[in-house]
C-alpha cells in the first residue's frame, strides 16, 4: 500500500497527493477521489515536474 502525502500548504481544500513506490515510480491522485486510478510517473518525469514548479514554469 503506497504511503500518500500531501502538501502542508493544502489546508482543508481538495489536494493532490503523491506516493513514491520503489525507487523509480511516483503516483499522483486527487485527494477527494482516492479510489480513482492514480497517475504514474517515472523518477525522471517527477524530478522534471518538481524542478518546473520550483522554476515558476506553471505560474498563471
């Protein structure tokens, strides 16, 4: 069973949760629908996403 985590900045709102499975797989799910299938990403994909967030690539 994956150990799901969400941001401490989430508060009471609907959040995205992430779980690391093994060394090379990250799962992402919507916290309000935990029974729905999770999206799966490789370690490289996850690192690229996190780097993009830190670099402001997803600012509106």
